[in-house]
């Protein structure tokens, strides 16, 4: 049994547990509670699928790398044979390496910038969520004070 099959079985098991919990839940006494419960169901479903999605990504990535390596290994063999028969100058290959290094370095730098952007973006989103939570906590405190006056 492959790792993917094990992960699939675990995902199905977790999904079944979530379905069983649904049937055992009692009726909610507010609209907000119903929406909260439904939101938690969505989140739990997404979380239960995460291991399977990660495993699928890993398998796809491994297959991709294997295919790319085979392609370039095949090209390298043909290239050596062709260049030796034609008597190609090794300086041309070195010049090509220098030329492509500029593009490669630029792409790697852009990838680093994007990773930084994603980090800053996530930090900003987390900060916004924290601000929202603080705001909601102050609203709750305010509502409690108001409702305490009516007792």
C-alpha cells in the first residue's frame, strides 16, 4: 500500500468522523451559533484534506523532478555526442553558461522577493485579524456594560 493510499484512507476516516459529529450535534439557539458551527465544519473539512493535498503535491513534485532529470540527462548525452563530432569550442558553452546565469540569478532574486511579499502579506492579514479580534472583544465588553444596566 502506497503512502498516498494510507493518506487517502486517513482522510476518508476523518471525513466520516466529521459527518458523524454532524448528526450528533444539537440544535443551535442562535443564528450566530449556526453560522459559527457551519464555519467550523468548513474549516475541519479543509483541515482533514490537507494531508492528502500535501501528499499529492509531494508525489507530483517528485514525478516532475524525475521527468526533468531524465530529459536533461538525455539531452546531455546527445549534446556531448554532437559537440564532439562537430568539434565545438568549449568557450561557447562557458559563454552560454554566463549568459543564462544572469537570467537565473534574476529569477531566483524574484522568487526571494515573492517569498518576502507572501510573508509580509500574511503578517498583515494576521495583524488585521488581531485588530478585528480586539475590536470585537471591546464591543462585547461594551454590550455587557449596557445590558448590565437593564438588569
